[in-house]
């Protein structure tokens, strides 16, 4: 079965049409160290209430810092080194005490009815997050502000809950509810945070010391085993190509809803995608795409959305590279040809743009397709330009050097030039800048 790019294209329109329509950065001299969020979602009312404790550093010259609050309403606050707050235009302005050292804490209590960022499903009853993290926890949405995370989630007893981080506690509460607690001790940007809940069939597997968990309401345990049977091999492949081990003690994949979404430590895949994989076991691009983000995107992250192709072009290319490893060169070339065809249609109608965008606040569908498919095709061309050994050596050097960091395209160019000992200025000027 030749790759049909529809299954990648179908989730582009939603994923980034809103998150990147916000201001490109909101750093304003702030460095969040840790978020600790408590959240109680109400599936029937489609609303949330909770609180988040934010530990952060700020420049001493600042008298206030800004956090994104989406459609949430702050009802109260307390903290150390903070004097008050004001909320307007989906942001919370925190006034700082200048007599305090540059480390602060603020705890914000809030409630709201998210218009996006959380999908509430009625049949079957399920909830999952889709980017827009500020719609369910107040945070700094800048991709270059990375922080560790603790999540406490209070859910009805009949539901299973999954979230970013390692599950550290599960405790029955009153009113037929269970409190789940997760901890992620390494830093990622807030758009990678997420959770899901519902009633599921499950299949569990193991890759070395990593627990692999697969869930679906629709598919049986036996079907889940077949759908995700290549996950162990994918983990091994990406560890080899990146030179970095998968960072967490578990990786979870859920088939639910109508979206594709990578999050830190787990991924949500559209319910109909399971049927596609059961029909053709070689149609694994979206499983490998979302898993690749655990390295390229979550751990090596574009510093601003202008360099977004470093997230999505990489994950799209890596899914083709995995197919080459698993199914052979013909499958890889089918993928690359499909990527090129999407890009070529955009080019022929005069809508081609550099991969480093001067502005990414209102991307079109074509812009998003360029980031994914032109980005992947350009990585293929760079592989041809350098040859396999220098190319993969450069990918490994880039990933290892900038792991747990935010990067620009210049960082990628530097890594590939230093590793290959080649001047790639002409190539980058033609195909990227």
C-alpha cells in the first residue's frame, strides 16, 4: 500500500491552527522551573477546576511577569515574592516584590469551561488534551521555556487516567473518585504536557526497563498488540539514530477521539487509524511520527515557532526513515515521493516559502504542509548531499548536543557542518532560508 499523505494531512489543520496563532513568545524574562498542577475535570459539564503552583525565576528588573490563562478564570492566588495579579485578554499579570531574590512561587486557583485544549467525548465518555495547555493549566506557553512537572488528577473511579510523567501514586478518595499523581523530573515545554481519561481495553508490553502501555475503548487487547507491535523496534531505532535513550520509564499510546497528538511520555492516535494499521501493518507512519517527537520536538525543541520545521519536518522524515529500516528502501522512497508531491503542488501554485518563517502567527494550511512535508523532503535531500554515514553522524551529534535544549535552524546547520566537515551554506540558503 503506497503511503497516502491524507492521514498526516488530516491532523495538521487542527493541531497548529490555534496554538501558533497566539503571540510567538511570552518569555518576558521568565524561566519556569516547575509546575505542580491539581485538576478536576467535569466531563458532564465540560469544565475544569484546579490550581497550579509555579516556581520560576525572573529578571530582577521586572516588576511583573505574564502567564497564559486561555479561557480560565483565576479565583484566588498566594505565593512567595508576589504581590498581586491582574487578568485580562487570556493572560495573568503577576506583580513581583523587587525586594525578593529572583526565585518566586505563585499558586493560582482557577476554573473554566475550555473552548479548546480539551476534548470531551460523550460516547464513549472520554477526555483528552490537545495542545492549548493554557486552557487547562495556567502556564508560560513559550516553546523555549522548559520546566519539570507534577500532575494530580482527580477522576471518577470508573475511569483510567494517563498523563505526562511517571505514575507515582494512585489513591481512592471520597465521592467515588481516585486521585492519580504523576511526576516528570526532566524539563519539557508546556505544549508537551497532557492527560487523558476513559474506560479502555489494554495491552501491556516491555522494552528493556520501559513499560509499554496501549489503550483503546474500541479495540481488543489482541488488536492493540497487533496495532503497536513495532513500538519496541521503533524505540530501538530512534535510540540508535539519536544516540540518546528514551528518557522515561513508560510510553503509552491511546487510540481515541479524532486527533493525533504527541505529549511527553504518551501519544493519542485517531480512533479510525487503528483500523488502517490492522488492514495494512506497514502503515505505521503516524505511530513512528508521534514516537519520534519524544526526541525531536519534546527534548530537542524549536526555540520559537519560526523554526517549527525542526519539530515536524524531523518527525515526518524519521517516520520514513523508520519505514526504510523496517520495510525496505522502496517503502522509504514511497514516503519521500508522497512528501515531495505535497510540497510540489504548493510550489507550482506559487505558495512556497523558506522553512524558517519570519512570522508564524497565522499559518495557512500550505504553511503547515511546508513545515511537515517540505521539511522532511529537505532532510532527505541533505542525506543525499552528504551520504548516509555523514548524515546520520550529524543527526546524532545534533541530537546529543542539543538534547533537553531549545534550538534554531542555525544550531542544526552548525551541527551538520561540524560533524561532516562540510560547508553547507549554499544548501541551507537554497532549501531552508
